[in-house]
């Protein structure tokens, strides 16, 4: 079964319609393929690569675009154990990216360098979740 690896036109339109001032946080949950799936079966160097290698290429190529738009990675974590939820819900990579605004995120999607990097993301990712949050002030309780 194929997982979720991209958004639909409708979800992107809803994202753009919810533009507002201030930062946006994007929770990224990534499950990688064992082997990357490129159209011709190989990466640009003509070799078979793992899903992790493909995702790392995506990261290297997209990082300058993220930085130029004022974005950053706020948090990254390594999976250890799922305490609540399906036991097979394992994510290889988890991180929260911050963008200065929803408009900055959309600008990243339109950047030609980012679009070229996406080839590697799509090749390496088996399933993913990309969830938008607004930044709230930190607190001492779970609900704020």
C-alpha cells in the first residue's frame, strides 16, 4: 500500500487561504522506503540508493532554500518506542520546521531548487505526515 507522500491541490489551497502573520510550525513525520524509487531506478549518479540516502539528498538540496526564506528546524527526534497508537506506526524521521509565515512555506514550494530537491524526497519516502500548527507560548501544563 502506498502511503501519503504529497498534498492535494485542495489542501494546498486551504493552506494558502489560511495565511496570517507570524510563524507557522510544521510537524513532519517520515517513514522511508528501504530503497529509493526513482523513475529510472537510480539517482542522478546512476546508482541504486536507499530511502535514507535519497532523503538526505533532499535535505542537502532544500536546506539553502529553507534558510534563505528565514525557516529553520526547531526540533528533531529519533524514534524509540510508540507508547500509544498502532505498534507499527514507526516514523524514521521526525522534526518540526518553522517558517516565518505561511507565505514563506508556499514560496519554498515554488522555488526551482526546492522542486528539484523534491525528486529525492518523493523517491525516498514511503509514507509521511505534514501537519501545520500555530506557535503558542510555552507553558507548564500540557494544555498551555
